[in-house]
């Protein structure tokens, strides 16, 4: 593959990462400008700089409100959520030795949905919806990992099966909550929430949630090389010298925190955690030391693009998962088409 | 003494039959040991116990004088390299990245291999004469090349012993000989080597020691000359195998008997 050859060396990966970072920054500035209330690039840069360097802001009140109150939180949220889901996806795929695993397969997303839906059913405020989503995600995850412990079989297969069991049980529960919800108000907001959106993020929530994403992401980037080793399978990794139980535990915990934190911010967003690592692997190769940081940047870029598109297409806002689903399935089709001779 | 296996007993569950039934073995520097036995006799299980993957219910395995059961994986890995049966990883790692994983016992939890480990990897690739494969994907190699890469990975961390699980499985005859040559060279360079094998000729080629599993899960071991005899092979495999000394090779070879075919190999109408 052509792209793979270009990026075979570490130096070339660094160049690609640099280019992607610049692209991401340009994307951020562009995203500040576009929308129902247009802002010129000059104005947006001026506001961005005055925030970064703590200078008094010199622009019209409306522009400042739109940029700082609405667009910046959204942009930050989409970049971090995209990066977090992609890193979680790459890490999960590595340790479960399966490139088709996505961050929500341990039941985290279903649990978060149930938590959020329950909060909506109880007519709680948005802060509680996020909190319940987080707790729901973590509880579902704990339920999933407790099954292999009960069966005294700590193999990956049992864990994956446990994820499927918990996931489907929770989607039934979600179905039940939807069935009892008020169809005019609650049902709509539950549905909207399960399809993901960055429309309601506030800077105050982000101040708390973004560190929650940065810490596990940093740990996974530092441990990336060990994910290579863990992806050799449990026994082989052990004979290579890995403390498999501990390392796998850390990686799963960090990835789960990333997934749950993302769901808190923006609801459940499909496909991103699956396709971004796939695409990144085609560009920088399979080694996780390059793959994970690259996925973080690429995922942030992709999510920013998708969210900006949902903002500017159509009259009312479209949930993010509609866009990621469309792009994701096309991408996946392309991926299978490319490998059609190798799939048996 | 690198390995000392003392009277180990192992079964996968209390309700299942005993696989290893009081096995004792020793392995010293420069030894090459061929472990033979019928399918399912417990050869791989024995390797599993020696690697600390499985814990014997009785007896103990000592590695350089320390109990394997209490050693951390990192310490075991720094002393033993393992070449598993050929399996293809889910991801297309390059041969370099694949071999580099053999340095894991020297890398910290939140860290990655440094310059030293990368140099060692290049040396190991050179030693196995596969430097030209450095940037190729491991999953795209041929069986013989994969085995060479796996051996490079097993020795890159400079272990004292190297264990092989059926290193010649799925290889053509040429590659089988090449892999056996590498194994013999390793032992001559001071590594303690143990392999499991199905072909008695491999034990005869390698020389050194042989260990044979009997039907009860016990093992008898000794020099290849003592262990690989017509009588023992016939008892082990249940076929009238023939052992002949070949003047031109200066060693014995094992030959299968002529085939007596089954006359009624037809399904009833």
C-alpha cells in the first residue's frame, strides 16, 4: 500500500503527525468561522489569541458570545471526544487482538444510555444526565468484567461474550425505559441523546470532563508499545515478559474511562472508535507507538469535521451519529472492497 | 544448571486425567533436548510448566536455581526465550517490530524500547540472516521466514535457555533442516535448548538428550543413543519403525515400515 510505504520510518510518522496537527489547528479556526452567524477568520483568530494570551477581547459582544460561549466549547468537545474514542478503539482492538472491536463492545455505551435515559425519565437536569450516563457506563463495564471472574475463566473470548450479554440486556432495559417514557418530550430527548450531539456542551462541564479524558489518554500513549506485546495473545505476551493481568487491566480501565467520559459529553457516537484506528493503521502501520498518538489526532480532526458539517447542513441540527454512520459505512465498504480478495 | 524439573504432577482440572505424572528433567548450558511423545501426550503442557504459564500441582520447576512458580513473568522472560507454534498475529507488525518485542523484559511499564534494544534487534536479525526482511510484515512471510523471525525474537533478550514448541511443524523438508541447524547452532553457542518433535530423525540429527513420554504421563530421558532405539520407538508409536545405521552419514536414521493397506476402505452400498 502506497501510504504505508511513505510512513514506514519513525521520522515520516513525525512529519505526518506535524501535518495533521497543523490541519487540526486550521480546522479549529475554520470551524469557529462557519455557521449560522458567520465570523471572519481575522476576528476569530483575534478572539482566540486574546483568550490564549489573556488579553482583553476587542470584538462585538454578539461575536464574542458566539465564539466563546457556543463554538469554542463545541470545538474543544468534538476534538477531545473524537480523539478519546479513537484512542480507546485502537487500544481495545490491540488487546483483544481483533481489528473489528469498537470502544462500546464491553457494554459501556449501552450502560451510559440506560443511565442517561433513566435521568431523563426522572426529569433531572443535564448535569445529572451526564453523571448518570457516566455511572451507568462504569456499572455496565463492572458487570461485564465480573462475568469472567464468576466463571473463573479470564480469557478474552469470555470477556467478549460477557460484553455481548450485558450489552443486549441493557438495550432491552433501554427499550423498556423508552416504552414508559412520555412520547412527546422524554422519548425525543432520549433518542436524541443516544444518537450523540455536541449542541449542549458548556465550558463549565468541559473544565471537569476534559482532564478526565487527558489522563487516561496520556497513560495509553505511554503504554502504547506494551499494547503491541499484549496483542500477541495472553500466553505469548506472558512468555515475552508482560504482566498480562495488570497491564490488560490498566489498558481496559483507561479505555473505558475514555469511552464513558466521551459519552458523558456528547452521548453515544457510533463508528468513530472503529474506523479511525483502521484508517490510521493504513497510514502509519500497526505499531501502537505510532498508531495511538496518530489516532488521537486523526479522531479529533474527523470529529471536528463531522460536527461542523452537522452544524451547517440542514435547518435544524442533525445528531452526530447520523453523519458518522453514513461516513462510517461508506468507509467500511471501501475497506472491504480493497481487501475483497483476502477475505475468506 | 539452567533448568531442573523435579517430580512435577499436573492436570488441567482435578476431574480431568493427570497429564504430567511425576516428571523430572534437567537442562544444562549447551544441552539440546528433544521431547517426544504421541499426540496429546503432554509435550506442550510440559513446556507450559517450564515457562511458568501452568502451575504444577506437585513438585517444582527451577530456573537458574529459582522457583518458576514465584518468579515474575519479566524475570522468567529474561532467562528463557520461547518460540511458540506458528501463529499469525491479528495485526501486520513489521519483522523489526515483531523481533523487538523480545526485548520486553528490559522495558518499563510506561516506557518503550530504546536505542540499545533496537541495536540488539538489528543484531539478532543479522544473526538469523533475515536483515533483508526488516521492514516486511511478519504476517506476509513464508513459514520458514516466520520461524527465523520467531527465533530472532526468542534470543534478542539474551536468555540462557530457548524452548521450542514443534519448531518444524508446517515446514517443508528444506526449511525443517534449516531450522534444526539453527537449533543445533544455538546449543553449540551455549544456550540450553529444548524442543518438542514428532519425527525421531530430528532427535537423531540434533543429538544430545531425548525425553520420551509414556502412556501414563511419565517421562524417561537420557542421551539420544540410549533413548531413540527401535524397541522404544515401536513401543511409543505402535508401528514397526525401523532404525538403520547409515555409513555415509555416520548416524542412524528412522524409517517407516511399508504400508499394509486396508482392504475394506469402502462404504456399504
